[in-house]
C-alpha cells in the first residue's frame, strides 16, 4: 500500500497510474469490498480528486505552463541567407546557457530567424607547476581550465535589425561571458562606385567647412566668396611648399654635415699613417 501511494503522488499522470495499480490489486479483493474498505469505483474517485480535475474545471485550464519554461520559439526562414554568427565562450556553463537562451528569445521578438544552439567542442587547457616557491621542489600540482563554447546563426535579417540585436545583447551580457560576432552584408552591384562618390562628397564638404571656419576666425561674418576661398587654398598650398622647402634644406644640411665629417676622419687617418 505504501508503494502505491508513493507512486500516485510522484507521478503527474495519476489516472493511468491509478487504474494500472488498482487492476493489479484486484486479486486482494474480498467479496464486494477491496483493501480501501469501499467499492473500487468509489476508491478511484476519491484518489483521483486531489490529483485530477477540480470540479468545474475545463480542459483549456488543465495545463497552463509559463512559456519561459518551454523551448524558445523560432521564426521560419524564407531565403536561408546567413547574416550573422555569434560565438559564446565562458568558463562557467550555467550562465552561458542561460544567456544563449536569452539571445534566442530576443531574436524571436525581433522577428529574426535563429538556429538552434550548436554545441562546439570544449577547449581544455592544463598546467603543471611546482607546489611551492622552490624551483627544484619534487611535488607538483595540476591545474585545468575548460572553455565552453556555443554558436547561434541568424538568417534573413536586415542590417539595422542585427545592429539593434547586438547592441541589446552587449548591454545585457552578464560578466564572465565573451561574444565574438561574424557578420555578412549583401550589397548590389556597383557598391564600390557609390562608396567612392560618398567619400568624395564628404571630403569636399569637409574642405568647405574648414575654409568657412578659417574665414570666420579672421573676424569677417559674411559668407565667403569664391575669390576668398581661392586665396585661402592658395595660401595653404604655399605653406605646404614652404614646408617642403624647409625639409629639403634640412636634408641637404645633414648630407653636407655627414660629408664633411667623413673628410675629417679621412684626413686624420692619413696623418696617422704619415706619422
């Protein structure tokens, strides 16, 4: 009897278990009464009430589990284009698995198709060192460090959405966990020409801003004309030329100095040989 009640309490699916146990105890029935002192149907109903349905409860309310205890949901992938890989590394296994689960749930709420957790091989590093500070000590001690690794792959997502995901994960990453991100960006043909044009326009606008700042620093609050801008640019070019001239002069001086030094050393050698 004690084993019967233990099994009923420990198992959530009590009905199947109770019926199987009662059917096995039918051999012990004496007359129309069993070991419980009542008919079998009444005994089953009495045991079933604490573990089964409550009166007035519907099937929809029977099992309501919080989704946080379930496997993270996934967004189905359409184009199967890999956009980002995140490698997680940690010396402690528990916090890393929790954060990987957090990253998968974040990807689901951002509508990013995410793969399951890929368990990479654990890297084991060992050291053998003497136990004490004495170099020739005979007893030694072994130390071991295990680096656990996980991988998540994100697909079919926009560049801006991946930026938001990475920013959110980096802000909420607990200590002791490292992330290495590998990204792929897909562009149209002619992206090089477009980038070159953008860089060119940025450089021209930067030059114009610098000229405007210099002109305003001189005390003139009016908008600079084309002639004034040209004068400033010419002055800058003249300064660069003067700098180049100074460099050339300094190089010539160094060359002349080195040649004169060599001549003096040669003269000293000749004087020693004559002596």
